[in-house]
C-alpha cells in the first residue's frame, strides 16, 4: 500500500475490529470452561478480573506516556495494540493442552 493513501483511522478501525473478534473468542473459551465445570474455572474468573484491571492501568500509563512524549497521535493505536497482545496471550494460555 502506498504511503500516500495510508489512512491511520482505517488502520485503527481494522485493529479494533480484530480486537473485538479475538476478545470474543477468548470470552467463548472462558464461558465454555466455566460451563463444563473445568477444575480451574473459578481461578480463571478471578484472574480475568485482575487482568482487566491491570490492562486498564497499563493502558492509562501508556496513553499518558505517549502524550507526554509529544506523540498523542499514536496513543490510540498503542492502546489497542496493548489490549490485542493481552487478549492473544490469554487465547494461547486457554488453548494450551494441560
């Protein structure tokens, strides 16, 4: 793709759509684990809540750091990338064979 026609808003929208698809997959894995009564389902629920809180705090620091560095225009894509990395790590962990 030519840089002349590159639109960062379209790229951000595509990344957010990917995040939505990936996170719904992780939600499905967690729901299936809970519905089947998997041994670690309760621990997974507790971990899920703490991970969400940590991701929110990390995103706030990332956004603040971007703004203070004079790169506020990069903050949204960096935040989405942070959440996508966390969601992908959860998917890898949840699909790992015991």
